[in-house]
């Protein structure tokens, strides 16, 4: 019989799929790493397992303890899975821009959700950073993984995401592209891929971060944008700015249009940060030739955004186009 002991053992090992439609006119191979196929539905399952393992080993997390984390949902799901299997409670603190569906998912896993205003400074007492700090201190057995500074976040990507991509491309990828939120994905995966390719002919893998327009990574001040899970208004310790060779800034409008195209043209129902990352990947790929292989990481599923990006009324209410024909020619009648 072939089966996993627990759902946690199914984290990682996600596949690559070639993008065929949105890459029209591009000669490089563009491969997407489909992280929504993780059991919790996102890339964040990887860091959740690694952070909890490390906290158990160090004694920071004791039997029966409570995990408290500021999360836009995905890290919460990953942590909730691990917590459930190992007997911990979970309290998640998220900004109010996070969709109700995402909060409902966390509650479904048995976690408690506390909602805080998005439009306050990080050091404001009501910010989701401040509230999670206070709860971690006040709740008995409270432990805050802190994905923004925990070195086990980037480490999980160094140990799993990077090696998977290297192995699945037979060491032939030339560019790695990922959105930047905490920076853990780009830092850990990018560092591994650069190290492992350092001495090969043709030079090391180029690492490209993608950031919402207005966020600090691409030179902004943290001006609010609507895409979730990426961009920052401060510099997290999980991010090593020496890893990316380049940062591409993408607008909400471009990110959301591409997210809708990925569902309609590639059969990939993914989140807004995936559309954003693909816009960045295509910008890079347009400059490349047929021997180049670009891998772009798609962090999560589109299920959490059905009432937003995939809802025409929501899109129009922010002035975004709902014309999804893109560059595609209409199918012939009959
Ligand atoms: N997209 C989504 C939907 C996310 O939840 C996250 C995690 N914040 C990211 C992208 C960015 O990943 P990282 O935090 O590793 O930079």
C-alpha cells in the first residue's frame, strides 16, 4: 500500500507545468511551479512544517501550546494543518483587506481569526503585527513563528523548493522568478539555485523578484495595493536583498488581468500574486531565446479570490478591465 502517514507528509514535491498560451510570441520555455497542489493549497505549507519542527526541537513550542501568527491566510492554513496533527491551538491575526473566504478557511481548520485594519502603520497598536505580538505574549504557551524574521522560512525553500526545481529541470533553468512577500521564497529558493549552478557553463541561475507597484522592494513607500500576500511596507529579515539580481514592479491591473487569463487560457485557477509573478516572468522571458528556461513560482489557488479578482463587479468597482480576451483571437464559430 502506498500512503502518507499524515497530511503533513504530503507537503512539497509540487510539479512544473509549461505555460503555453500567455507566452505567445516568446521563444524561451516558461514553466510554472504549481504550489496550490500542496495539501493546504499554498507554498506556505513548506515554511509552516519547517518552523514548527524547529520550534519543537528548540523547546520554544511546548506540548499543548498556542501558535499566534499575523498571516494573510496561507501561512495560517499551513500552520493549522501541522498544529492539528500535533495538538496545538492556533490564533491568526490578519489585515482587513484579506477576503472573507480566506478567513473562513482558517476557521474551518479549527483556528481562531482576529481581524485588524490594513491602513495603519506597522508600529500602531492596532496593526496586525502589534496585535499578534501582544497575543503571543498574553496567551499561555503562546509562540509566534514570525514568518517575517524566522530563518526556517527561507531555509525550507533552500532545502525543498530549490532542489525540486533544480532536479525537475535537470539543472537547465536559466531564470527563477517569484513574487516577494516576506521574501522567504525568493531568498531560500534563489540562494540554493545560485549556489548549485555557480560553476556551470553559461553562468548561475538569474533570480528575479516581482513586487507590487508601491511596495518597498521596488522602491515604493508601502502605498496600499490590492494584490494579497506580496509586497511590504517594511524590510523583513526573511528577505536577503543580495539574492535577487533584479526586481520587477507590477501593477494591480496587470496582475489581475493575468490572473484571469491563467484561469481561462492555461487552466490554472490561481491567486493574484501568481498573475503578478507571471507578468514579471514574461517581461524577463521576452528578452530571452529558445535555450532559456524560466521557472515562475505560483504560490496559491484562485479559490480564495472568487469574490474579488474573478468577480466582474468587484473588478469594475476598482476600475479594472474585465475584458479577458487578452491577445487571444476569438475561436472560430461552429
Ligand atoms: N503570494 C501569496 C498568496 C502569499 O501568501 C505569499 C506569502 N506571503 C507570497 C506570495 C510571497 O511569498 P514569500 O512570503 O515567501 O515572499
